[in-house]
């Protein structure tokens, strides 16, 4: 079945490229080295240098007509390439096809879209491209929720500064696209007023678990962008569908970045705090304790949170832009679960071209 889905997707992508009247391609290559120093004895896998967020992306966008457009992102290589191609039909795990979204715009205000989409979930951290992220400085929601789901969306934009959208998609807790019937319903609004930008997302996510048949989420994201500063703070609430508001869990993620030397240098800090509750299980996690993978791919990120043990993480990062399209980055991070400081060094290069 995975081969069928992959073959159909490739054929549709080839047909789309042939039929397009406009085609823009972007190639993104990233190479990372990540090393942690456990403060307590662990398996040898986490003591080795791993490939971090190394990846190879191809992004394509364009239009078939003045009203019909497309946007596609494919991840052909990362630090665990086997999983990219073995999880093609999975809704829980990410795979080589991040999104393939086709949009029909009725006018400047209304549009409908369908395909594999980015869920209307989370705030400004989720809004960033994956290849721009420093994984050891990302929240549990970014780490464990697969936001790339099949579905459809209706969007209304009364102006460039305001957007409202509703979406129905497969649930990120559904095992396989063609097995199970769990869905997610999402609403999101984005607004811009001067240097302030906001995101509000509300989500209903069905699960296959009897103890928690559904999860409700709401995120309030605020961001300030100037010529020198980019800062955001995302605040998320979660509660299971079979509990009252006493089962609320909350998390906050914040980042501050300052630019110097006409944008050639960026220095910043990022961190977050995630509360836990025995009444609101960590249904997105894979384990209630940190586990070290023998191949050293996991870095210092926990695979799940213990019911009554809050989680906090944080670190510093530096980005340099010596040439157009080239970024050199470095980061240090730590958290209270693994207690293993880590260092990440890497480069990322983006090249874009207009084909049609």
C-alpha cells in the first residue's frame, strides 16, 4: 500500500508539473552535527555525534490557471532516511511528502484547498519551516505532533492583514491514512497590526484511545517583528474530551532573536515550559521517560512526558548569513528530563529558480 500511495503521488506530481503555467522550484540542503554530554550514565548511542536536522528538501509552487494554484514540499533525505519512505501511509509519522496542497481562489477573499496540508494547529513555532528549526530547542508539540495531514480547508481573507480558515483533516493520531476513521477539525485566524502579528488556533483531535477519545487544543501566538528584533510567545492549552477543565494542561514557548550587521548576524534565545497532569495524558508522546536510541538520532529530546513531571527546555542560538541563501548556525540547549547539554553546528543553503 505504501508503494501504491508513493507511485500515485509521484504520477500526480509529474502531471501537475507538465500542466502548470507557472512553476517555481526551491532546493534546500542542510547539514548538521549534534553532540550531547549526558550528566548521567546512558547507552552509548547518545554519546556519538549525530546528524541532527540534516535534510534535503525540494519545494515547488505555482499555478495552473489564474485561480488554481499548488504548493508542494518534499523531504527526500534526513538523519533517518529509512523512516521517510517506510511511513508513506502514516498519519502519526512524517514522511518524504510534507504537503501537496491545491488551492482554488474564487476571488481575493475566498478560497478552498485540498490535498496533504499543514494542520491549522499551534502558533509561530509551528509556522516555521522544519529546515529552519533547531530541534533541541523545540517544544514537545513541535517534536511529536505530525501536522502534515490529508484534508480540505476553506479560507476567508478580508484583507492582507487578516485571515480566517476552517479545516477538516485526518487526525495526527490515526495510524494509517487508509485505516481507521479518526479526524481533526481545526480553526485558525491570523491578524497583523503594525509590528504585531497574532495566531489563534483551536483544534478538536480524535484519538483511537478509549481512555481519551478526543483532545481539545487552543493556542494563542503573538509575534513582534522589526528590522532588528523578532520575538514570539505561544501559549497552548490542552484538555481531553472526556474530562472537565480540571484536566487542563498548558505549555508556553518563547523566542527572542536580535539582528546585527545589517541582518548578517542573528543572536537569540529560545525556551519553553510544559505542565503535565495525570488527568490529561500525553497522548502524543511515545514514552513516559526519555529513551536513548542506539543509532544516536534522538538528540536530547524526550519521547514523552511523565504524568506528574513538568518539562522545561531552553538554549541559545547564533545564525550567520555570509552569502545570499547561505546560513551558518550554532546552538546550545538543555532540558530537565535528559539533563544532557547539547551543541549543534550546521549550515543550510537554499537555491530557488523560476522554471516556468
